C-alpha cells in the first residue's frame, strides 16, 4: 500500500479513538461486588462460561440452564453491569459466580472482566440475551480442548446476499482480507459464541477482549490458531436485539473498533498484511452492487468497506 493510503488509515485510526472512549472510561470502574460459587465436584473448572449481562431478565434463566449442560467441570461467570430489571436476583439463585457492577461498563467490557476472573482452561463467551442450546455450544469447547484451535469462532459471516450489505459485515470481511485470512470471510470475535484457550488469554491478555476486532487481529498476527468451528445464526436468535439496535445502533462503535485493529496492524506491520494498492481502490465497485459472497470479487466490498471506515465523518 502506498504511503498516502497508510496516512489515510492513520488519520482514521485517530478518529476511532472517540469510538471506544466510553469503554475506556468504563474500564477504570472498580466498584463491584462478587458472589462466589464452588462446583460440587471439588475440582477446579475446566470450562469457564462467561456471560455479560445488562437487563436480560427475560432470557437469563434459560441461558444459564443451557450453560450448565456444556461440560461436567464448569463454572459460569455472570458479569452483571448496570442491571435494574431483576437480572441480578435471577443470577443469585443459580450456581454461578456473580460479578456485579452498579453501572454499565460499556459494550464488551464484561468479556474482559469475566476472562480475568476465569479459572478454566477453556473460556466460552456467550450473551445473556441469546438462548443457544448447549449442543450448539459444545463444539466450541471441544475444538479448544482437542487443540484444533486457540480461538474458536462462530462460523457466521452475517447476511451477505443482500444488495446493500451492512457496514459492520463489510468491516469484518475487510479486516480478515487485510489479515490475509480470507478463509475466515466475515467471522469475528465480535460475534458470539466463541471460545479461547488459556494460552490465547495469556498471549493476548484479558483487557483486549473489550475491543473484539483488535483481539481478533492480534490473535491472527501473533500466531494463535484461529479457526471457524460451528455455525450459530445469531442474527435470527434475538429479534429483541435487532429492534433495540434500530434505536441505539452500535454500528459506529464497532466500525471504530475495526479501525483500532487496523491502526494496530499499521503500527506492527511485518509485511504480512494484505494492503490493497491505490489501483485496486480505484477499480473497486460499490459494495451494494457486488455483494461479498464470492472470492472472485473479494476486493470490491473490502475496499468499499475501507473507504467507508476511513472516510467516516461522524459518530466515531
């Protein structure tokens, strides 16, 4: 990639700092209470199931029931932050470790909190508002335990057959192309469920999980084995979240996270990044015309996504 193009990415990287500012402020929050639970087996857990929760009363009990069935030696860590709807009371009645914050931590920060507290060799991340059957979650744990992966991703790339592909979907595809992992398509640590090994946590650190695209980029670049494992169509599981997104969309925040990942890649460029050149940018067709389903047109939506991210003027 030419220097002018890199400078453009660097300017965008500076813009994205605003996109994650609310989370960085939240990370300094230290006022919390913890309710511990020790498994009846008397043995340390092998699997830690981490569930960030904020006002998930309608689904939390069902989510916990599925989590209890994933593995005999388990611990469930519920990171309740800013919940006012009775979610905390539900968690207290269950066999979980409850870490309770009185205020919202910010999007995805609960993952970092839970990972830091986890004792298992496998860390499985799910959400409190998505009821996913245990049978669909076990493959992620199995992939880590059998060392098929250090990072086991949900093999879900989002809807890509539409005339107008969502910007977040484009950003995920773009990041994987830049990482040289087009095989991952639009899969990402942004989406649950996913699982990480203890080794992956040691390499990455727990704090970076608050910015999933950055954790994703680091995992690939630092040589961890990143693989797709099982497809869970989370886009269809939770209509309530889709309605909520129309009111308070997270699109700007997630795009900012991807820019942060790209900024880190620029700073640590080892020559492996698949930076497109200016000629490819000029040839790129608008994403709404090309879609993202075929490798044959892979650069068109990727370049459109990068132009979209680096040219973002508001909300980041």
